[in-house]
C-alpha cells in the first residue's frame, strides 16, 4: 500500500511523501544459524533522489525459554543498515535482538521495535526493498517463531493467540 501526500515534490523538509507498509498475521519460524529472510516482512517503494526513508518495524517473536535470543537485521536490498558493530568473533551483527517474555518454560512472544532513517541513494526510477532477516545464533539451532510463542497449542492457558507484525517505510523530504 502506498500513500502519496501533496504534489510529490521534495520541498518542505520533513514532509512525508509516501508510506508503504506490510502487516503479517500468519506465523513463520527459523532455526537457521545464519541470517535468512523473514518471510512476508518486506516493503518496496521507489523514492525520489535527495529524500530519505524512515523504516520501522514492530515484530512479535517467540521461542524456547532458557535465555535464548534471536538477532534481527534490517536490510535495504542486500545491504544491512542500522546494525551495531561486532564486538568480537563470538558476537553477531544485528539491528535488534532481545530476550523475550518467559513463562513456564515458553517464551510467549515479545515485541521488538526499531526505527532507522536511511539515506537510500535511489534516483526516483529505482525501486528499493526494505526487509528483515533473522538468525538463531546458537549451535543448538533453537527455533524462533514470528507472531506466536513457542507453544502455540490452544491446550494451555498460558499460550497466547497469534499476533501480527508490521514493517513500514516512509519517504521523507530532506
């Protein structure tokens, strides 16, 4: 979905030119020990030259308890953006990671929110795709789930319903 404001010109710094958003309501999972695309979590737009894109996401991730965490990367096409530095060889690069809500041995699904203002370099005729990738950075290959907890069975009162996750890109006049 793209929403265009005004005449589409770059005048008026900070003015939002277009908004593109994707909401994923079903679930997917990974236990990959290298970064892989998060299914259904991408947006594409064609920004004008000289603008910027503010990209944000709100995702719900669940997994097994025990102190496990997954890493999330935000990419512009194939380039990781907004990522921290790697401290040593035992750490992994990510734009977001976190420990999730734990209850009775299952992680229900914790919100991970992030926003980044990107200087995209597009020229008005080149489409740009922003997407999420994730990793289970453990040799045990723990499984993480998008939009649900580890135990998604309806047989448990502590298992939440399925949730929704969103990624949004807003083109902003610079």
